[in-house]
């Protein structure tokens, strides 16, 4: 059958025509398109139907492993092409944005005399903070390499700059004030509470990431309903525990910049968690033989939110 590929927007300019079959996968469609249009490599392509679906919106051909027939394309048809722009792998973005804080934070600790213009001795809280901050990003780097399995191979290249500015910039602000000669440590009991919260948060964040990894076989984009431990209560316990760890760090250091970083991160993770929660409930709706997503499972805060 003949598939006509047109551009988006009002013009709907014809880009090319492809001879495909109903059993052609979306990945094969993208490869065929790339052969005729080398500039648009597979990872920067997105296709939608020219006709509207049941919800009066174009159907996005989002699953590379599905066939054209799965999307009800069984005869000559027209697909709309969207250029996603230059792409970069998720792994590259994560390694870049996480390596920065690991290198930047210690600069203010070890080169304090040059930065602040005076000699001083670090207190135990500043030492704990250095250890916690460094271990957090070492953990993130190791998770990126050995744990995470991404449902999408790439993201827009602009994200590497936005994410790096966020993580690197906040690290500068946090480290500058935590390692400042005038830094005043909270009482020992508060430091201990913060440290304990940090340890619990980091540990269960790692456990949640490993649970998510085990749900997805290597090389696949299969989605399953997460189960076990904190997943019985919330959809995104990895975010819950990440927030808890940063709350602990903020209590331990008692600096405004640490609290601001924690709040910013919590807001962003809540937005992500809401989107994931909705996706789970939509995908596992109990219809057509699908599993039913637990209706009493909260988004990010057990029993509440």
C-alpha cells in the first residue's frame, strides 16, 4: 500500500511516498522515511494520522514495535510528519547533568580559602553535607549506567543545556552557603534527624529504581504495573524518597538555598508524578483484558496525595 508523508501545519506539503505493508512496524516506517530523507534520522521523527481518532485528535504512532495495522492503517493513507529536532540520548543528558554537581560542590569545600578569602576549619555538618551531596550524585551516575532503562532513547538536545543549568547552578548556590566560613550548624540532634532522613530517602529511592528496572526487560519498552513495598501506596515512590532525602539534607544544613532547591525539585517531581499516575490509570484501565490499576494508590504522598 502507498503511504503519503506530508508536513505538519496548514500547508500539508507532500514530503515523500512510501510503499509499505500493513505488517510494517513504526520503526520500519521511520527507517524507510530516513532512507529518503537522511537529515531526519529515526530518533527525530514523529508521525500522526491525518484523520482524527475517537477523541477527535490525531492518533500518534508512538510505539515503534506496533504495526501500521495496529493503528488501523490498512490501505493507502496519509501520515503527518513532525520533526522533533536534534536529539541526544537520555544517558548522555543524565551523565552530563549529574557529573557537574559532583565536580562543582567539592570546589567550595576544598578551595574555601581562595573563594572566601580567609582560612577556616570545616565543622562536622559541612563534612556530612559534602559526603551526602557527593554520594547522591555518585549514586545517580551509577544508576544511569547500570540501573535505568529508558522508554525513549533520546530527548531534544536543548534539554542537556536546561538540565545542566538547573543542577549546576543550584549546586553552586547550595555549596557556596553550606561551605561558607560563617555557616552555623544546627543543633546536633537536628543534624542527626536530617542525616537519618537523607539515608532513608536515598536507600528507598534506589530500591524503587531497581524495582522499576526489573519491570522492563532489557531492550524493550514494555510497561507493567509496579508492585511491592512503597509502590503499594504511591505511583512514584522514587520521587517521594528523593524529596525526603533533600528535606533531610535541608534540615541538616539549614540553609535557604538548600530549602529552595528542595522545593523546586519537589514541585517538578510532583508534576512528573501526576503525569505518570494518569498514564498508568489510562493504560491499565481494566478494559479489553487489561489489568486494572489500583484505584486507591496515591500519586506521591501515601494516603494523602
